[in-house]
């Protein structure tokens, strides 16, 4: 039976099962600490999912754990959820280092874990059968950006690229993916610079990159660092053909609103309201009305993940093993497009997700790639700094 995340019409049998019992799930998220702004966005997605689940007669008891962005705390939270709280499944966490840390605990305690956003390659390359990931990978983030830059910038013949990334699990994985893919596209990486998140000054690093005159600058950063990097890139006069942000901070409204430095920056994303996926526009409209801010892909990922986990858990009747089996065999279609947990290219239980590219124009995100998804035209090359 076809299931859609926008309507979640699972049929009479599933509805009867869901209405006959409560579903107890755990959520691990970064609601405090440096990643709290994105953690709030993720939580907003969960709030909308709970509303829709209630409408379907699925009463979710959600037990929340704040990992503060730290792997050890995420591990403690997962153990509590698995043993003391006896949840049937867990959704989260946000950061790649936290998701990677708890992945083997899912195997140890035999509790299905669905990762909504964390994208480090290795997370689903461990052969773990209790771990599932809806999120795309850093390889997907890099692939869609570099493919876009090479094809859109064909007339300008980009040949060289610099990479700057924070030295976290997410940043290192993203940089590694970009470097590997660059070679397949005929791009030469002329500079690789990693930095400690939250650094106060990037001018010397950016000046070093400028000296290499790269055609493309590929960046992996969270929002505060992303803003400072772009502000100081302007100060030192770094002028590539394109600035390519690998999602995360570059996909946040807080970055986009800094219009003096965000204009015409590209960002890979897992979701936009312009995507032709069931319920995408409706989700964006609800999100704006309820939270008075622009939606980001983090919220959409969280929404879809909780919907998939809760509805499947309801069908599983409280059995962790049955939930794992149903997640493995299931297929969904909704605001994130088609979701299916597959084994391929060394991945286990990985959703093969279609990525998109947005460009910031006047403080707003505009979907510009792939061309089959939009009529919007990307601005290329990056205009001269004013």
C-alpha cells in the first residue's frame, strides 16, 4: 500500500492498530549548547509531526534528551531511553559526532535508531542493522554542489577549488567528500584549511586561500562561523567564481539575513518548499504560521523522521524487533520525496535522498538546482564585492 507523509493514509488496519495503543519514542536533540539554534528548528519539526500524528489517532509519548552537542551526553541519553524509559525507538541526534557515538548503542540495546539530519559518511557504513538514516550524506552534499558549479559555470571553466571546514566529524567528512569528488570532475584542490569551531578570526586562513586564486570555495560550517567566514572573506577580497556552502549554517535563515555577505552564496539542502514533493509547500506554510520564521531542511527532516518512526512503531505494536523489520522493508513518499532505507555502496539502511541547491537572493533562499526541479536561474559567477 502506498504511504504518503503528507496524508499518511496507511489504511484501516494501521489506523486501528495506532488508535488502540500509545507509542513511546525517544528523541535526542541539541536543545542547549552551540547547536541549540538548529536544535530548535528540529524541535519545531517534531511539534508539527506530533500534531499530525494526533490527528491520525497515534498518541505519541515523546521522551526527550538534550545532548548539548556532546557525544558522551548523547550516549548517556540513549542508554537512559533504552533501559530506564523503555522506548520502542529513538529519533536523533542532530550532530554527526553525537550520532556516530550512539550508533553502536542502538546495536547493543537492540533499539531502532533513526537519524534525521546528521550526515557524516561513516555513520551508516558500519554494517549496523538497528541504525537507519533518513538524512543525505556529506557525499551527497558535495556532489550536488560541485555538479551544479561545473555545469552552471561551464562558460567560465572552473578548474581549481579551495576547501575550508570546521574540524568536527561533519566538517571533516564534508571536506573529504568534496576533495574526492573534485578529482572526478577535473577540479584541482589547491588549498585545504580546517579550523576549530568558534574561532574568533579567519583572516589569515582566508588570505592564504586567496593567494591560491581558487575558482570555487567549498565551505563546511555552522551558522556563526559561516557568517564570520563570509564577512572576513569580503574584508580580505577573496573573489572566487562561486562560494559553495555545504548546508548546515549556510542553509539557515540567520545566515541568509546577513544580506551584505550572504547574497549569491550557494547552499546544498535536503528540502525546499519548491521541491515537487507531496506536502512540501503546505509544510512550509504551516511552519511560518506557527513559528513566525522561515523553515529549513532540518525541520523537514525531523518532521518526516518522526512521522515515519511513529507510524511504523504503531504498526509494530510496541515490538522493537518488529519496528526494525518494518523500517527495513518500508517505503514512504512525502515532504522529503521518496524514503527507503537501502543497502548500497557500503551503506546500510541509508536513504538515497535527492539533494537540491539553493542560492540566497535578497536575504531569501531560492531553489536553483537541479534544473528539472526549478525554473529559477542561478547567478554565476559571484559578483564583485561592493
